[in-house]
């Protein structure tokens, strides 16, 4: 990364510069806020290491002016006064984190690595947006709704795997958007001008499986009055999406495996082989690895499909995305100008969504349809949403999932009460700050932008 060090102590700048350059970063220095602002106007930087107390304008004032020039710049504040108040102030002003003097270089390296990874993910997301806009692809909320860390990671994975020829297995609960991600992979690949053919493996009758996938010749069976092109053949040059692959009966799996292995199919009623050129994307809401262990899914087919795996988070674990998803669905269904009140939006954010994004879409659609006013109030929301039912109260889901949901809710509530000061939240929860940081990462929690 390109890093600007701003500190009035020459020894401190020299120490940090040597360490950062040895780590491969490009570094420039400024001895006070005024010089930093002047340099910043002429040079782009990914990260600023900023001393809080300096002669002239303070670190906080310098950060404010740097953010006015480039709101996206990342900043780590360096301070000799590592109090809770300091942490709150610098984070509110837009700093990503702060370090106490003398600077722990190992900790600094870790924080820079985290920021570097986040910048890489942001660039991947920008690339996705740019490519979709260039190809005038509309109606894909996933390219804009990635405020949560969990979804930003998903989009970054999509960006990396799309140009490859590899098979992709998409895991996720019902309603999380697996088909949308499959289409996004197709649109970002070299096959975007080819067909995208979807097969719901749960709905194909067993006796018509081969005919549907591989086609048939005239007279191959009763009712075959003419030749039919199968879905694999129809997808040549493009992508084939095997949705609900976990529902495919075990006795049919060898036939699919053979087509994927040999990249050839045979129409029912002939021995002639046809070469197929397709990108395979599969999706499931079931645990295929467990099914393999239970002998209900073939291990060789599992590894053939799972060359690259993407797991979509449930909506309850990506609440930062809910406001933008609401806006998207509002624009999609509203026939007039509609606004959701702050209270209504807060209720939508807290609801656990057992049906995930699909359920949120239905809630927004239903509410807009039934409400006469242009302002959606809390009382306009469906009763089950207004009551704020939680996963634990509904009695739905496995014990492990319900306990995980409760833990996430407790941690998020404590963080919000503590204004996201982790020291205070950890004290309230009775755990160490290190454990809290781990659980924040585990649950993909992120402070909502107000």
C-alpha cells in the first residue's frame, strides 16, 4: 500500500518508515498536519498513520481535512493517551483504529494487513460494479448491496472465481440468493454472451431425468414424437446452474457424474455422443459433506461439483445490508413515493428473517401494497415482524443455530449500548476484549452507518 506517516517526532517517523518499507509498502512522511494536507492534495494514499498530538493543527483536525479531500482514505491514529474516550472520538471521526505509543510494530502489521485485505475486497466490488454497468446488466441487487463484511467477502470470491473455468458449489439457506450469485458468476465470466440454463434438480421426474438433461431422439419412448435438445446441449458455450443439487436421487447421480467427467452426453434413443462445453454451477441448502458420510450423495460427484465453494450468509448475519435491500425492493414495487420511518426500519433490521432475503422482499412488497400512506410506520409492518420474534422464541431450527442467534443478538445489543466501544461491551458481557473481537469476527458484526 501507499502510506503517509504524519508525526512531529523524526525518530518515530524513521522507525515506522523503516518497518513499513521492509514490509514492501511505499511510504512518504509529513512532520505536521499542514504538510500532510499539502502532500495529500497532490498524492493519493491508501492509508495514513496519524499522530494525535502535534504542534499546529491536531491529529483530529488533520483527519477531518484529509477525509474532506478523500473520504475513502483509511487512517490509524497514534496516540500517547489510549483512553476509552480517545477511542470513541477517533473512531467517530473516521479513523479505522488507534495505537498507543510506543507503537507495537507486530500489532501495527496486523492492523495494516486487515486494512489491506479490506481495500482489496473493495476494489473487487468496484470491479464487479464497473463490469455490470459496462454490460448494462440491470436487476441484480447483489452488485450494490454489500455493506456487510460477510457479503463483501462473497462478492470478492465471486470476482476471483468468475473468470476461471472451475465448477462452483454455492451453499446457503433457502432465500439467501444462490441463483442470483450463480447468474453473477456467469455474467462476470468469459461465457457471459452464452446461455444461462437453470435446472431445478428437485422438480425433474425421475423417469424424465435423462430426457430433460441430455435430450432424446424421435421414437425413443412413448410420446417422443420428435427430437428434443436436452438442457446440457442447450447450455453449450454458456453456464448450467444445477439448483437444489442435494435433492437429486442417489440412483440418478452416476448419470450426471458421467456427463461432467467425460464432457459428453448421449441423447436417449441413440448411441451417438455429443460433446458439451458448459460451465457448471451448483447450489444447495443441504450439507453435502454430511450427505456423503450418510451415503445419500456420491463422494466423487461432490468433489466434481465442489472445485470452488462459496457460502452465502443468512440475512440475520448481514443486517448491515437490510436498509439498502429495503430501498431496492421499495423501488422495485412502489408505484408512488414511499418512505420507511426510522422506527419501522429499526424493526426490520432486528427481525431474524427465517426466510432470508426472499422473506424481506415479500415483507416490503406486502407492506407497500397494503399501506395507503406514503410513510411506512411500524404499525404498517406485518404482525410477525412487529412482535420482533427471535429464532429462539420461534422454536425453529437446530439448537446450535438457535444458540448462535442468541449469542449474536446479545453481543450486538451490548455493542450498541456501549456505542461500539469494545472495552465497555466486553465488560458488560463478562468476557475479555480479545474474546469479544473474535466473536465480532465470527458473527460478521459491523457497526451500521447512520
